[in-house]
């Protein structure tokens, strides 16, 4: 049976109806629904559908900007519940650096990946969006992360994931850090081609891949 509030949340995000979306997100959280499902099956799906409508010319940039702002408000309701699921004996201490690559301002998906990694016991330093390879290299030298995660949402910025890997090689850092890539236009074939260590299609998968890359046991 479809969950009415999940449908209201999706419709509210798509039509940029703040009260409907935020109200539904709160009710879903209060009902005890798994926050990962609210994010992946509700909020992420709505943004994908909105993107398809945008492509067809049914919505325009200002509406997408408004929906993205409402996504962030809903996220502020759901994410604390997700983070509260972190157990006391979760694998703490493995550092992941996250960034949306240079030229790209899309950060909603990267933020979801960060939240799910944190919930699963990873330490996450989020460098934000529009991040250059040089800034990433500086942070690798400073923080010595186990993994860097590169998000890209535009076909024009996906190639920058390769630029980062090449710059890591040139700086002699490639063997010191695993590289995970993701974002809607990114494919496993692309990840292989550029020599990334891992690719994830969504946030829960990113957690799985991060565990594999760092040799941590997989949770059920
Ligand atoms: Co933009 N945009 N956008 N946009 N936008 C897309 C990506 C687009 C596909 C829409 C479309 O045409 N259908 C299109 C790209 C087309 C292309 O490249 N061929 C597009 C365009 C064209 C643009 C602009 C150029 C528009 C313009 O200005 N004319 C512009 C570019 C700005 C820039 O970056 N320089 C632009 C701007 C924007 C907004 C600012 C309005 C807003 C972003 C707000 C923000 O992020 N703070 C926005 C939005 C919201 C979208 C869509 C509608 C939704 C993206 C999103 O947030 N999805 C998007 C349509 C689409 O993707 N189909 C679109 C929800 C999010 C939870 O999913 O980010 O895919 P996603 O993340 C997923 C997975 O991909 C994965 O896990 C997440 C959770 O499941 N994942 C990873 C993500 N990163 C990962 C990293 C990992 C692992 C997994 O490891 C490290």
C-alpha cells in the first residue's frame, strides 16, 4: 500500500510546496519510518522526477531552485534521526573526504552520502561543492583520509573526476588514498576507465563500497 505521506512529500518537493513537504517529512519521521527510506525512496526520487520534468520544459530553473531549498529543509528534519541511529560501537575513525568537483554546484546527493557514511561510523570531512583538485590534495596531505569521494552531477563536470585522479598521481598520492566516484551521470564503466577504486549509485551503496575499500566488515 502506498504511504500517503511519502507521496505528499514527493509531490510537495516537486511542486515546491514547502508546507506540504516539510509537514509530510515531519510526520514520516514521527511515524518511525526508516530515515534512509524517506531520503532514498522519497526525497531523492522526487528530485529525479523533477529533473525529468525540467528536461521536458515542464518546470524552470527558479522552481528547481525552490525545490532544492525545500529539500534542504526536509533534510534538516530527517538527517538528525538518521545520525541518531549511529551505534556506540560503530567503526569510528576511518576518515572520508567528500567533495562535489570543480564547476559543479550540486550538493544534495553528496550531502546524503555524507550523512549515511557518518551514520555508519565513518568520520566525514565535507569540502563542499565546486572543489578543485588542488584543494583536495591540500586536504589529503593535511588529514590523511582513507577515501576521497567525488560527486559530479553534470556531464561537463564528470571529467573532472579523472582530473583529480591524474593530479593525485602526479602528486605521488594515488597509492595513499582510495577514490570513490558517484553522481547521477557517473557509471561503473566510467569509474573503471578513470581508474577509480569504487563507484556507488546511491548513498547506501556508497557506505557498502566505503566498507569494502577500507576492509571493514559489512553490516547486515
Ligand atoms: Co541541476 N542539473 N543544474 N540544479 N539539477 C541536473 C543535474 C540535470 C540532469 C537536470 C536536467 O536537465 N534534467 C542537468 C544536467 C544535464 C547534464 O549535465 N547533461 C542540470 C543542469 C543543466 C543544471 C544547470 C546547468 C542549469 C542552468 O543553470 N542552466 C545548473 C548548473 C550549476 C552548476 O552546478 N554549475 C544547475 C543548477 C541546479 C540547482 C542549483 C538549481 C539545483 C542544485 C541545488 C543543490 O544541489 N544545492 C539543481 C538540481 C536540484 C538538479 C536536479 C533536478 C536534481 C539533483 C539532485 O539534487 N538530486 C538534477 C536532475 C537529476 O539529477 N536527474 C539536475 C537529488 C539527489 C539526492 O540525487 O544528486 O543524483 P543525486 O545523488 C544521488 C546519487 O547520484 C548518488 O547518491 C545520491 C543519493 O542517492 N551520489 C553519489 C551522488 N554523489 C555521489 C557520490 C558518491 C556516491 C554516490 O561517492 C563519492
